[in-house]
């Protein structure tokens, strides 16, 4: 009896296709030796990254100025002139800072509108991130691309503006300063922004448009990049998330559209001390360059006057190409898909190639595998969080061994699918069973057509699988080679989402990946039909899953290179003259216990004024601390008057030590009017970043120890109720506290005010002391008759 090797062949072919899908997403090599000066060089760009990210360079730090000076010199060495734009801005979330933007312009021969190359040079505060990926990589990509562009003496019509913004990490303040106050902002026609939210993986293109995207899509296609990675669903999801970039300000405030290019893998390094040169994947930097270099050549000569459109397009990438079609095709394609399914089912039933009872029964394994895989993954991840509580320390939601968990749960889901779709000895039952998932996919696409048109390309795998069904119905045969070829749209368009969702959204979304795995598996049922002994395949994938769980367990402990985040602050309450240690951590370690003790108190009392945190973190534990003689700020009421029904205030807060941040909180029952901070009003650019604070008025990041001056008014019937938190990021270096350094394998927790010395106090005017004139002072304390007083006064 001849052995049937079709399952092995098909599996190898599918694996080869999948390997190609991921392999050809991005460059797999880069110039490790010196590249020609006419080309983008990853090696030269890496040297720039190394220089910028040698030390943390957050706003207000000494090295922030060092990096700014370095960038100006690098631009000047290219033969270009730089200008500095400085000024205060305050966002609608109350983030105030003095930004320092670095601006350069390369004049074109016949400018239509200017092309703006954008990246920020500040690193994240609080966690002492070196900012190699975020965003030294973006700055280096622009510098190296401009160097090659100038070396080639590339003819170009449009002016090219290079903008290295400041204070992006604090609230997009540098971009806001440029868009609202720089004269060049009105000349910008298109923005190319380079960002990072991890330290490896492919760079994704996310366009930002105010209306229709049709012209932007066409323009990107015309740029002819080698490794495009993008689709219209990604941006639809991106807009729903609490993430913004500098480009958001240009789109919202300046009505200027553009393209973001950002990588997100190794998300656990984002905004941490591990965002350093050694952890940046060179191939990822090469991918950034593969975008900018051709787009710079194209857009520097394209007409940039109008990218507005009333029309939208569905778009997606395939290896080495970028495809798109109008939203107007979505419903016709959906109708075609419905028509094909009903036609093939009708013909199949007529030719008895399909059985109605088997079609109906096909919903049982589909729903069974969906529910089982979803529940197993959802509950399984919850159990893992209980078994490995240290995973909660990583606020990103993606652990160091997160990739292993993706592979483990996906393998387990495949095993579940094989168990539900066993043959029972019947001939070709998978073809009748295929109708149920096709029908479900059509319903999903019907919802997409009405609510999420950006995902309209998901109809393509459905049509491809319908053709598998059609071939079988018409020929009574199933060709594994044809089925594998028709599986390509499913592998290209669906499988990357299975991998990408948990990386971008956190492992809490793993159950979504496994549900998508089931839906993907069912579209390939004609291929699995040749797998006779599905129980054995189920065992195989269970063993694969166990292997990845074991691998994940072995790498579940923290190491020097994969460090444990922890947090600690010293809080001095100036009103009660008491001090506390406090942390945001759920799991205390040896270092934090050294200050908080083994049985610290719950820190609920410290959360009355909630500091901003991307993930809503609050203080968890606290313990008493010794009082340190930390100089308190000086609070001056420069204006405290009533005019009509308004109480007018002008308050100046001056630090008496080196500080980095002020947070001002107000009782939520008080209505603040006409707020100005350091002379500026807030700029509303409709940020997606939701405020997770309660009653916060202003967060001021201090540069050069400049004081904070607040001007506002309230109703004269309301009593002023303001709280101040003055913070310095020098906990470990503070000589008054004599701190023990963190041990190797520990890093500061990102996204929270960390490693800080904080003074809390009420903002209230000093009691007014009426100083009396000496001539009359005695007469207020003794009773004397009026004549004696008059005579005495005359004598004096």
C-alpha cells in the first residue's frame, strides 16, 4: 500500500510560504562593512544612535543639552544651517514645558509645499531610558538619509525641512510649539515621522489623514519602497488606542497629513533603561532607512499641495509590494463572495458532493474550537499571571518570554482544532464542514463593510477559500497544490495579525489571537482534509505547545539583560512634616523591601492626587521614612484680588533645590477660568492619550530650574484649594537620603514618576501681617483720653 505523504508536503509548503511572509517583511541583512556614500548606510546610522544614546537625555537633564548640541553639529557638518526654536507650550492635558526644537531647511528649485522629516530627540523621563530606539533611531535614519541625498546632489523641487522636536515624551510639546508658532509650519505639505515603540521587528507604516486616504495611499505606492509593511486595519486600530506621535499634532492642529514609520517588537524595552544601543536590532534600523531613502527622493519632487480626499482606499502589503483598492469595492466583493458560496453549495448539494446534514453539523466543531480555544487561552493566561506574579511588573503587558507564549497558545489552539475536526472515517467531510466557517467569515465581513471598512481586505481570503470549495464541487477532487496556492492570501493577510496583536496590545489579548487562529485554520480545512490521523497531529501540536511552555518557564526569571522593573519614591508632606517611602509595585523585591519593610502599609492615602500614568498605575505600598532636610519651594501670591464676581490669582512657585517636575492639583469642585502657565494657554490638538489623573491642573517639566507662574481666576464664592507636588529625579543620587543602588537585574519602572524625591504641600497665601507705623503702635494697647493723644502727637 502506497503511503500518502500529502500532509507532509502540504505542511512543508505552508511553512515555507509562512517563512517567506515574515522573512520578506524587512531587510534581512545590512552593510556591516562600509557602504558607498551614495547609499543609506545602517552602519553609519548605528554610529549616530550609539552617540545619542550613550546616556539618558530626558528634558531637563544635563545630557539633553549635550545631545542637542551634537545634533546641531551633525547637521552643520552636512553643510546645512540650523536654527533653534525655544518656547513654552502647554497641552490640553496640562503638560507644560519649555521645548527646544532643532530646525533645518534645504531649499528646493521650485517649491510646491515643503516636505518635513520629523523625529524627536528627547528620551523618556523617570525610567532613565537611553532612547536608542525611541527615538535616536529616527534621528539617525533622517541624518543618514539626508547625508546620502546631499552626497548624490539629488535634484529636487520642494523645500525639505528637517525637524528634531523636543519634549515629545512629555506631551508632544515640541511639535505643538512648531505647528503653532513657527513660520515654516504653514509651508509644510507632508510629514514623514520616524518613531519606535520597541527595539526590533519590522517597521510599520501608519498614515494619518484628516479625511479620505485615497491620495495618501496613491502617493505611498508611487514612492516604491522595497519592504512596505502596512494595512488599513492597522491604522483603524491605532486610532482607537491611547497612543499619539508628533504627527498627531500636525494633523489635528495644522491640518497637515503624513506617514508614521514605527517598529513595535521587543515592546518590553520601550521607555525602559534597556532601550539602549545594544538592544536595537540593526535590521530594524535598516528597514527604517529602506522607507525614507526612496520616499525622500520621490516626495522631494512630487506635488505636495493637496493630499485631501473625500475617498478612501483599502490597502495592505504583500511581499515586495503594496496593494490597494477603493472602499467602493467592498460591497461588490462581499456580494461576489456570498454569491460564490451559495452557488457552490447549491451545485454541491445537487451533485451530492456536499451533504446538508454535514453542513449544519459543521457549526459544531467551529463553535467548539472557537469557544474552547478562547476560554483555554483566556483562563490559561490568568492562571499564568497567578503562577508567575512577576509578569505583572512589566506594565507594557508583554513579557520577556512573550513570544514563547504566543507560539505555545497558538500551537495549543491548532491541537484543539485538529481534535474538533477529526474525520470519523468519512470521505472528505471537511468540504461540507467548510461551509460553516465561510458563512461566519461572510458575516464578519458584512459587519466590516458597515463599521470597519479599513479591514475590507479580509474578504480576499474568504474568496480564495471559496474557490477551494468550488474546485472540489465541480471536479469531485481536492488538489493539495491548488489548495496551498489558494491559501496564500490567508497566510499573508491573517497570520501576521495572530503574531502582531499580542506584541502591540499585550499578552492579555492572546485569546484574540487564538480565536483568529481558529478562524484561519478553518479557512484551510481543504488542506487539513488530507491529514487522515488528526489525533496524531493534535498530539504533535500539544507536544510543541508544551515545549514552548517549558521554554517560557525557563526564561520566566529576571536576568541582568532582562531586568525586573521596580519603583520607589520618597515623599515629604510639608504640611504634616512627615515622610514616607512609596512604590507602585505589586510584587516587592529585595531592594524595595529594604525601604518598605516586609509588611508595608497600603498606600491608598497617597492616591488622593493621582499622578498621570499611561496604564493608570497608583501607589500600592508605603512605609514611614526618616525626615530629610529637603528645601521646600517658595510660593508667592503675586496677585490675589477680587474683580466683580471673579477672584484673580497669580502664583509663583520657585524651587530651592534642583527639581524636574511640578504637579498642581485642584479640588474638582472648583471651576478654573483663563488658565495660563508661564505665560501660555493650553493648545488643544485632540490627543488620544486619555488623562488618568484626578483633578490635575498642570504638570510642569522644569528646564534650567525656571519657576512656575500660574495665572487664573475662580468664582469669588469658591475657596482656593490647590495641592503642589514638587519632584526631583535624583532619589538614588540624593546625598541626604544615602540610597543603596539597585542590584544588577533591576531597572526603574517606566511610565510612572519614579526614583523621585517629592515634596507635597498645600498652596495657600501666607497670613497677611499688617505692619503698623511706630507712631501709633502704643495707642492700640493703652487707653488714653483724646486730648492727651492729640498733644502727644503734636509733640512727636
